[in-house]
């Protein structure tokens, strides 16, 4: 378990401020955020490479705020896969390992067996990352911190190494905190996602909740929400199942129905493109509370999916559909369509 209570730290002129979060034991936490958000500083603070200037850190339920880095039992892997240049690959992996046989087995498991006789300086960026990961795992840490550990690997290699690491984590039950810019990766392996911005923790939630219910418009934009609208909100009805209210969002060009708990006033509506359903005629019998008529302005095909922009009263609404749907609906520029959106897919913040 990793517990931070109002933690602060400094890295040059940068400051990590008032970070409070709990990552349960055996969980895989994903850390997201723009460049300069404080993601690496957060990992270094937990590992002990950066002193804590405020707050409290607990590891495994024990106060580790002032514990030396080498006594924290934490493994860390940096994006650049820093290795000891004066040692070979085999010696790098075995460094710090209590069980040489275990270190050698990990080397084979992660596909680094062919590298053991190579000098470190001859390794590619991806190979360095794999060796650095195996070296960090060799001492059997129960907390592993990863800073973009797969960034230099090709897609196939990234998938293989990530699969092996996820399998090992399930077998041994260690806790992982990983920095990544890969949103697909966040949804694939993450139990909890942490969004950092400007040295602060903006939001901590399961990945699906983070992407579909971001705390702020800026968070929504960073997380790739294609449809973000400014407007006002008011309560239209109460007593919806689950204790939620029916809310009406007025964006000027159109109004939207949503469900939630929010006082009236200025707000933003956030809708992910995959939650927008297109049809060639105004739907009948649909469960969607929002049906917006518009004209196709652009169709961008990317393999088996397509990004379709629909102009609704001069405002773009983006939908993510399959290439097959584009063909079946005859979606071309100028086509008249209806964009349907369920009230549960409209997030207000």
C-alpha cells in the first residue's frame, strides 16, 4: 500500500504540492498528466530520491517519510532505463538480487536472455528499458515505480513486456505505480488512475470513471474528450433512480439532458466521441434522451474506425464510429444525420 497525506516536495524550481492519495496493496496505479505535471517527481518522492518537504508518506502502513531510499524496499525504473555502464547486462540484472537463479529466470521470461553477453553501450533504447525493468524486479520489491517503462519499445515488444509484467504482478501481488502517456494502456492495466497537473493531484479514480467523468474541463481536454461545451445547467426533475437529478444543460446552440447532482449555474458538458451514435433518420423508440439533427462536415477514416464531425446549429459534435457504419449509413460530407446521446453519457463539470 502507498499512502500520501498532503505530501509536498521540490525538484529545482518545481514544487509538488498537497498530494493526498491511497493506492491499495496489490493494485496497479496509472499516473497521467501533461509534461511538467509532476509525475516523475511523485515517483521519486515515494522512492526517496526526493526529500519530502511537507506531509506524510506511508508504505505498507508504516511511516516512511524520513526513511532512507535504500531502506524503503521500492524498485524504480526510469524512462531512459539507466544502467551501470561499467557492468555487462548479466551483471546489471544480478546487481542487488538476493537470488541469482531468480534474476536469471526473469531475464529469460522478459526476453532479455539474448542480451546477457552484450555491453550496455550497445543496447537499443528498448533493450535498455527491458534490462532496467528486469534489474528492478530481481530483488523482488513489493512496490514497483515505473516512469514510462515501455516508451522505447515497438508496439509488439511493448505488448509482450507489459503482458509478462502484468502476469508477474498477479502472481506475486506487488503494488505498481506507473507513469504513462498511453491512454489505452491506462485502461488496460490500471486499477486506479491518478491525474496530475501543475504539481497537484487533480483526480484519482478508476480509469473508466476518470475518462468518462473528468473533474474539470481541462482534465477532459487532456484525456481526449472530443466534445466539450460551455453553458449553464439547471435542475429539470428530481427522484431519478439512484438518487440522481435530471439536469438540463443549455449550450446555446442546443440543449442536453443529463443525470447527476449539481447546483444550477455555469458548467461544461463533456461527451466522449464513442458515446455519440449516428443515424440517418431521427430515431424512434431510442433510449437516448438527446437527439441532435445536423449535417456531416468531415469524415476521417483510420483503419476500422472513423471520426465523424457533425455540425449541429454551427457547433461541431464528434462521433467515433466503425468504418462499416460509415459505409452502411452512406456518411459523406453534406449528409443529414442525427447524433443521439444518452443522458448518462453527458458529464457535467
